[in-house]
């Protein structure tokens, strides 16, 4: 059976070698040990990943060659920062980074255009935010800005978000020489995950055995959906400390229920 031919930037995806998980692991180990020829093999072996992401942008830009190069930059960043010890599939780690580079390029180059009305709303919202901050001495909420503008919170949020740069969820945002905090660590987990009754009972018992601060942080993070940044401000400790206590609590729970 003939393989389906897809061409982007003059590259036939059917002819690109796809690396097996074992080959990927071997190449990353070689790269870690200083064999930089492995990096080129990793790049060439993952070009199909870049091309598969670019397919949906085919009608949104006139220069796919430039976009392909930008996607490869994202791929290289993913290769440089990937850690085998995290036990995450490389594609899972790389896709957000490639997407981040592509979207940032499209936005900066004007290939993705924000409607004028949305831009106007964003500028008005920022102006009102500054006025309310000066008036009350504290930063207003989106609800307060929306009320001042006579608009819905969704309209204000959507307008403000449209003016922000797109970045990867795996963008490192803090490092004090210890554990790195990534953007994903600051995002509320809204997944509706169901556990068995036995697991729920085991989790409840394990939570009760944690230190008070670890237990409080885990409840706030995973029951009430607060971010590490919010907790750091509430408790009065650094974001890095929140991250360490959260990881410590999770590790202790794993030990108790395993």
C-alpha cells in the first residue's frame, strides 16, 4: 500500500524517518554524553512532528518556508531542554514549544490579525485598569473593569488575552538554583478525573498524615484550584517554596498509597 504523500515546504512527509522510542532514548543519552551528532539525528527524526503542526496553518500565511524554520527552532529548543528522567514522551513535551514559536511568529509578523474592535476594547480596558489602580491604590479585578466599561467579563478577558504573546506551557518562569518552575505549574487543573472509592479513602487517609502546611497546599491546589502564585501571596512564602512543599506532599502521598 502506497504511503499517503503530504508536502509542506517541499518536504514529503512520507519520506521522513520516524524514530522509535528506543532510538529516541539512545540519541538523547548520546547527546547528554556530549555526542552532538545525535542532536542532528534527533532534529531530522522529528521533522514530521513539525510538519504535522504546520498543516493547519497552511492557509494562514504566504511563506510556509519561514514558518517551517520557526517550527524547527521550537523543535531544537525542545531537544535542548528535554529531560529523559521526567518520563514524558518527547512529542508531548515538544508540541507546546513548537506551537509557541509558530504562534509567536505569526502574531509578531501580523499573519494572525486581531480585530480592530477587540484591540480597542483591550486598550480601553488597560486604561480603565490604570485609572482604577490610581483611584483605589490596588489593582482592580476583571469584574470591576468590565463593570466600569459596561461590558461582560468574557469580552474584557478575551480582548486582554488577544494582546498577549503566546508562550509554551513548558516555558521556565523561575529558577532559584533548585527546582525550575514552569508555566504549567501555575495553571489550574480543571480535569474531571474519577477515582474508585478505595482510592478516595486511601487518598483521604494519606492526606491526614501529611504535615499541616503540605496538606493545606494540596487542598488549595487540587480541591480549590488555586495557583502556586496565589498561595505564595496568601501564605507569605516564595513561589519556589510552595512548589517544593507541593512536590514533597505528592511524593509522600505516593509512598503511603503505593
